[in-house]
C-alpha cells in the first residue's frame, strides 16, 4: 500500500511539475499503475480475484486512452 | 523472508524508475525508464500471485502503450534539428559489460537449473495462485460480464475516434 501511495504521489508530482505534455501523460500512466498495484495487493491480501478483474479493466481503459492520444497528439503538435 | 526481500528490491526499482521518468530531461530516456518501470511492476505482480496480470502488463503496457509513446516522441522530435550524436564506441564497454552479465546469468541458470529443489508437498500455494487464469476468467465472464462488454465497447470507440482524429489531418 505504501509503495502504491508513493508511486501515486510521484505521478501526481509529475503532472504538477512538468510542462512537457508527453511527460504529463506518462505521469498519468504511473498513476494508473499505482492504482493497479493497490488493487492487486488487496487481491493478494484477501485472496479474492475481483481485484485482478478490476485491474484488467484499468489496463483496458489505459490502452483506450493511449489509442485516443496517439490519434490526437500528432495533429495538435504538428500545427 | 525471501518474499519480503524481493518485494523491497522491486519496490526500490519501481520508485527509482518512476522518479527517473519524471525527472529526466530527455524525453526518449524518460520513455525507456517507463518501460523498465512497467517491467518491474510486472515482476511485482508475479510476486503477488497475479501471473495473468503480469503477462498482460508486459504485453499491453511495455509492448503497446510504450510503442505509442515512442511514436509520438519521435514524431515530435523530427521537427527539431538533429543533435550531434556521441560516438557509439564510447559506450561500447557498457555493452560488453551487459553482455557479460547476461552470459553469466544464462550460465547460472544452466548450472542452478539442474540442482533446483523440487517443490515439496509442504510448499503451500493458494488457490488464487495456482488457478489464476481460471479464477479470473470465471469472474470475468459471469459476475463481470457487462463491465467486460463495456470495456470492449470503450476500446472500439477509442479506436474509431483515434482514426477519425488522425484522418482529419490528412
């Protein structure tokens, strides 16, 4: 849990501090990974598979976000 | 005990790589640190008996998302004047050192693999660890079927949206 919180804080710090938009997106990925670690840690602690199922959903949403950004990003930056 | 040591080592790597991701000047280096971060997280998933999630993590994050990041970074960097690259020979010794480490590791696996102890009957593993994929698949296709279908719809919409956004530029 502490690891997850620390990774989350690093991600939020990255969003706050850096001006480069790619770094900000990568910080968002770090935040999503922190959430996943938390889900799986509790899944391991409680021996319950539901946390892993939700982690799969988080990964799917992250993939969708990455796909949307890949279409959006070159257009904005090439203006 | 070994479990705890592995956990703290992996945590150290994850946090260190995360700090490097947001603190490096060069964006390409930042993306590469992100790959290492994701791989360390996948190792942590194996430690927490989520083998299926570890495989998904490597495939989707380290394989797919990071490639998209690299595409974006390279496309953006094309507009800048090319930097003068340092001589590749200067870093040759690092490559030799890493190759030596990999060779030593392979030799170690060959030697240790013969004398590895067989898992005894007292080696207890939980049901979630042993039947990981079965458990997740069962939950995913019974209790969480509707969220699963919604996730697939989300991916479809993201794909169509990305194509439309990119098409407008052409």
